[in-house]
């Protein structure tokens, strides 16, 4: 099974000294990874982070299959606007909870 990443852009999008999206990707394949308690086919966080690092100008990220929310979390930390859709209410609720848990400010130990 494979997952596809579509890159849709007008001519104004500039990439970080790369000639194509392929140049921004590693040669190796990224296997889907389960996230305990979330979604069985989640994207690896580092894969999403690497894709986002190809774009020095912050663009909007749209994930039509929100799943466990990995893309939303990566977009948050990279400073991208994000829109995600999810039909399954349980996955949606779990993604929202995961996003809130992973992006909240942690308590400081003094």
C-alpha cells in the first residue's frame, strides 16, 4: 500500500534552493507508522516535517484525510496555515485531542 503526497502550487511558490519536490524528498521510502491509541497508518512526523522544510515561504497545508493529526502538528510547529478534513468522528476527536496535547505549553519546572 502507498500513500500519495500532492503538491499543488502556482508559479509564485519558491522552494528552498531545490528544482523540484523530488529534490526535497529523501531517496528512501517512509513506511507508515502506527501511533499508539491514534491511527494505524499515520505518516511519520519526520516525513511531513521534511516536506514542509522544502518551502521557505510559509504556504497553506491541506490534509483531506486528517487521521491522527500528524500533518496538523507538523504544520503548527513549522508555522504553516493548516486545514484538515476527517469523515470519521472518532478519528477527528482523537486528532483534535492529540493536537491539543502535543502543542500545549508544558509546565516549567523550577
